C-alpha cells in the first residue's frame, strides 16, 4: 500500500468541449476525489481535440451530440488512442464514447459513419430515443444511471458490460461492452458519481492494487438506492 500511496494517478478527460454534454466531466472529479481521500495524488488533465493525446492512467470519453461526436472520432483517429487501448490503456467510454469505439455509428439521421473499430459494434438509429433511467446488472453489481441516446448498438464477439434490468442500453437486453481495459456503457449520471464501486474498480486497476474501503455520502446513497430497488 506504501507504493500505492506514492503513486500519482493521471486522469485524461478527453475532449470535454465535444463530449461533455451530459456532465460526464464529473467522472474525472469523482476519480480524483476517491484517490485523494485515500492519500493518493491524482491529476485531472482536460485534453482538447486540438491537443496531442497524453500518457494517462485512465482515459474518460463522455457523451455528446452527433456532430461533436463525429469530430471527436476524427481527432481520436488522428491520435494514437487505439494503440494505447491495444497496449492496455484503462478507458471509461460513455454513450457517444461507446459508439465511437465501434465499427460504425449513425449521425445526423441514418448516415453510417466509421468509428475506430476497436470492437465490432454497429450503432444504428432506433425508432425512438432512449431517454430515462438505466439500470444494469454487472456481474451481480447494480450499475445505475440515466440514458439519452438515439442509437441502438449491436456488439459482436465482445462481451457486454452487463444485462439491462431497466431501460434500453445497447438494445434493451444488454448494455455496453468490456474490451481489454475498456469499459463502455450507455449510463450517464455522471456514472461514477452514482456508482462509487465502478470508480474504485477503475482506480484499483490503474494502481494495480486494491483500495482501502471508503464510505462517502455517494457510497451511502448508492447503498440506499440499491435497497429501495430491492437489492438488485
Ligand atoms: N449522438 C448519440 C446518440 O444519440 C450519442 C448520444 C449521447 O452521447 N448521449 O445515439
């Protein structure tokens, strides 16, 4: 744990000017806070689409509207982001961020636009927009958040993040995916503020060690929410 306490966790918030529509920048703040309360230094670096990508322990990709999503995708394509993922970079990708990592996604209507093809995931326009609460069973842990997206995503060969308990997620059945150290979900929130366990999962992966337990108000609210929802 001494080694862990000497570490500095660098959190790269990618393109907040494009992918910040739904408050996903809060995920960076949650990670930094949960590191520092454990005596671990954390640095949040906002990387704009015109900046070169930086070396970071955790990369955050948030949600966005169709146009900005396309610009973000192009900026990432010009960068070495995919190589970093192949090399094991830890990434949380939410909604537009999730779609960008797939093979193609729809923009401004039904036009298919090429994604980064990190996973074999195709996003097409749904008949209705998925707006509301999203709850996902992630291996027995409940992930809570809200969703607001027009896309429906089909993922081949890559395991989903979890099973949809309430809401739509990828397709009404499963949500997100896991690929190497990438976790992708349709849950906004910001999702890490609502799900402290997921924030700690990302941090402990980055540090390569388990974290000391931490019971903040967010943890208590999460526990209360789970109780109200019947333990699921
Ligand atoms: N533009 C995408 C869609 O509507 C992503 C939306 C979002 O990130 N919330 O499907």
